């Protein structure tokens, strides 16, 4: 039996471990060493709660524990939902030594982390991600926040967890669409700066889709290593951490334009990564062969390489102009000079951007929910 993998996000005194293994959800010793006080509130949703809440609470029997079950979906990643967590904390007189535990996917992790950052000006929290996307991306790095009707993740805080516990067994209960959405973020790491990992993905994508335990564990480990290394070097996205946003400028425009929850985050990022690659190729920075390889692996992963017909080119530009990556009035793009060679630039030809958006294949978003 393989030993548990333990990675470290190196942030000095605020460093924390990422545990990756099977059957570790519910292991009280992993949790208790990271809980300094006596009060614990588990935050989860109505999809995850029937599957894993009881086991989690059993592992917290030595603490004054409670739980709050929120509705499931990106459309509930709002200030109003966060207020429900604050109401629970205040009604039950949780103090500054309390710990929040995020049990769920990226939405739960982001909301819980944001609530922890705000409550009494900052309390501890722990990430127990139960989706592939959360295990490889959103649970690591301390980005927390909620959406606004005018822009995704525009309200939030940097607030690092005490630890991340990624139990790969939870992926067995994911539906195929959610699994593919998570694979989009895995592919992202290969496209950004890890060509060898991209090669491995090209050879093993069928194993990931078949939920092969060893393949999934390796993909999670490589993804977390890549992200931990970038976060340690640039925690608050002053420079190179922005590379992790490959595909997100276009992807966030898709999510905002179609209504939160219509496209899964990973689906929007996949389409956005293809757009970024397409734009890179149009500038002569990426070969047509690399563009085709990116399109091929995304399509094999059951991910979209088209744009939603509901969002026009003008609407894309409007939503992108409200993105967090706008700096001094200029929109920064994460583009590529080949697979594994991403870079940040403001220097693009606007006409090539418009041409790319106009010429992207378009489909109604309903084709995703099949």
C-alpha cells in the first residue's frame, strides 16, 4: 500500500501541509494536530453532507463541534450565503480560537475561507476538498472569496488554511462532468510550466477519466507541487502567481456572462485555456501543432473548446474589463510561447483578440448538461 504523500506550502511561520492519500477523511489525528482551540464548525453543502459529514464529525468528538449545511452550487457563492456562516458562529458564541472546516468543493472552500478571514478579523480554517478541482487547485494557496453579479471572485481575502486533507476516495462519488472539470485545472499546470507533466497527461488521460487511483494520486501530487511552489514564491499574486490564472480571464467572462453555475468553473477555464492558446498562436508565439495538441487533450477530457453562444464578443470584452487582472486600466493576459512556457503580457494586438473571439466555435450552454 502506498504511503501518504505530504507536501508543504512553504510560507515561513504560516507554512502548512497538504496530505494526499486514500481513506484519510475522518482520521482524527490529522485534524486534531491542526486545531488549537475547542470550538469547531464544519461547513459543507447538501450534496456532500449525506456522504461525508457524519464521518467528519465523528473524528471531531473531542471538540465542541457543530455543522452548517449550505445549498450546493456556484450560484450560492455569495455574501448572503457567507452571512449564514456568520449567523451560526455568532449565535453559538464561537470565539477567536475557533476553527472552521471546509468540507466540499471549491465553492465551499472559498466561502469558508472568506468567512474565516473575516470573523473576529481572522480565525483558523482547514480545507477538506472533496472534488478533483478543489484538491488540485482551489484548496491550496489561500485565495478565498465570493462572487458579485458584475464579476467573479471580486470580493475576498488571502487567508491560508492550517492544512489541506485530500482524500482521493471522495472522487469516487463525483459525476463525470465534475471529474472532467477538475481535470481542466490539472491540464493547466502542464500548460503553464511543466511540459513533462503535460506529456504524462497526454499518455494517461484515459486512466484519469477511468478514475485509476494511482493516476489520480500522481496528478494531484504534481498539481499541488506546482501550485505550492508558485504560491511560496508569490503568495499575494504580485508577479508570477498570476500565471496560475491561465484561461481564467476568458473563463470568468464565460461564468459571469452565462450566469454562475451554468458552466462549471473547470469547463469555463478549459474553454478559456483554448482561447489563450488560440490567441498565442495568432500572435505567432505558439505553433499550430501545440495548439492542436491542447485542443486534442481538452476534447479527450470531455471539456469544451468552444465559447457560449449566449455571450457575444462585445460582452466578452465587457466582462473581461472587470477582471481582477486589469492593472492601471490595462488587461493582462496569460499567454504561451509553447506548451509549458506561459508568460504575462499586456502587449497584445486588439484586432487579433477580436478576431479570435469572433471566430471561436459557438454552442448553446445546454450542450454541457447532457
